[in-house]
């Protein structure tokens, strides 16, 4: 297991937040957001964070790179429900030569609903592991690394 980040339960520990509204189609038979919807929320917030740091997904791909998810860990604390506004806070860390980790905090009205970590391998177009781009390393050291405001959907 490569996952080494411990997501904080404190929103101030995260330099970027992205707001998502839960959708009815994501609910399960119990009327809560299905656990399978969470990775999509994480991805949406991660892509928004990169875009906010002036590195759009298209630009990353044009540079011949991609960030493959190689591990995913989610700790569900309290269910999300239909039509809630979820603030997904994001921070980078756990960098190696060719991997990085992203920690997440999912909150509704400042109540923690879940925490998560994704581990990513930096790969080229052929799927071969390559070195972490310098700009990604630079995002980790900023105070705050990335300034984002909740986007409204």
C-alpha cells in the first residue's frame, strides 16, 4: 500500500475547496448517496484544483502526461444525501519521484461526512511511469498551495 497521507478533519488544513451538489441519480435504495459516487466527487475536485493552479487536464495531456489512480481509500463517516452541497477540500502531498497523493475532506455545512486519499502515478502516453513534473512539486510547498473558492453548481 502506497497511501501514506492521513487526511485532516480540519478544513483549514486544505488549501483548495470545490463545491458539488449531490444528484438524485447517485442515491441508492436507502436514499443516501451510493458509495460508488464518491470517486467521481474526488476526481471533480482534483481536476478543479489543477485547473485553479493553471494546469488544466487538457494541458497536462498535451504535455504527454497523465495521472493514473493506483490507489483509493475512502473513510465514510456519515452519509451524504440527495441535493446536499458538499465542500470537497483538497491538498497534495506524499510525493515520490513518480507518484503523488491527494487528500480530501468532504463536508456538508462544516460537518465531516468522509475523508479520502488517492495515489497517482505520473505516466506517459504509453503508460510508462515518468518523473513528477516540477510544477506539481511546487504546488505542495506553497502557503497556501492553491487558492480556490467553492464553485457553485
